[in-house]
C-alpha cells in the first residue's frame, strides 16, 4: 500500500509538472485557465486529468476534437511515478522519499524545459536547491551544496573570461549545488564526471545537426545515476585510488 500511494503521488506530481513545463516558459499562469485541449480549447472534465489512466482511456486523443495528445503527458507522469518509487525503495522513511522524489521530479521538469526552450526557470531550480539543503544533515548539505555551487560559478566566470563568450549558464551552478547537497563531495564529483561523459557522447552524436546541447539534463541524470548506484561507485573509486 505504501509503494502504491507513493507511485500515485508521483504520477500526480508529474501531471502538475506537465502544466508547469508547458506554461511557465511562456510566462503563463499555471492555475488559470483550467486544463483544456490546446487545439480545440475545450475545457477538460476532471476524469480527463487522471494521470496515465485518462491518456490510456482516451487512446491518446482529445475527447472532443480527437486530436492526438502529446506523449509527453504520460511519459512525464510515468517518469515521476518511477522516480518516487525508486526513491521510496532506497530510503528508510516516507518524508525522505517525498523530499527526494520531489527534487528529482523538479529536475526532470527543468531538463525538459531546458531541452525545449533553452531556459531554466528560477521558480523551479531555486525550490529544488533549497529542498536539497535539508536532505542530509542541514549543515552538511548546505556546506557541500555551496562548495559545488561556488566552484561551478567560478569555473563559469573563468571559462567565459578566457573564451571571450558566455560559458555554461547560471542555472548549471544551481544544479551543481543540488548535486553537492544531496551527494556530498566525493559522489558529487562522480556525478559531474558521469554527466560530462554522457554529454560528450550525446555531443558526438548530435554535433552535425546544429543542435545546441543543454547541460542541465546531463547534470540531472548524473546526479540520479550516482545516487542510485552510490555504493558501487564509491567502491570503484576506493579501488581506483588505492
């Protein structure tokens, strides 16, 4: 029952984040107007907004105009539900599960917005940062988070000065702060290394398509992978540096 409740809660958070992803970058209210079809503008009934179930029941089409509904909706809802379930499986208490699941869900929304709009709203990144400061012992999380945030900010300024153009983005520093706050120094470095490695592979695959690669999704993925596989990664690092 516990895992079922956590999974449903995660799917509901994903449903809300779908609205945020679509409206926040356009400076639209996330409360008004009420949920509606973006094509025919017909307001949706409450039973059209049940996470995952409604999309499946409608067979992926608007109930009124039968226009296909973006697969983003069920995918984000399912991804958020999975995030909460994986977190609940690994942590010992439900407050921790809700806290960390919410942080990962916010990072998922930020990643999608960054890929679609090349923007990272402070309205999502700053709450995720503040929540990360209380994940571990508050003073430890705050200290490690600020270390990573400051280091990334300094790196950004240095690279920008050397290259003569803007390097990375301000939000990258915020995500780095979240990584440090949640993982600590050692695992935090591992997460950033993983993010850079995955980003390099993606860059090699996409460099001929003229696509500007955002870094937030890779930082978020690096954080998630390092958190899930923390013990194997720490064991590998211990053996590597013996």
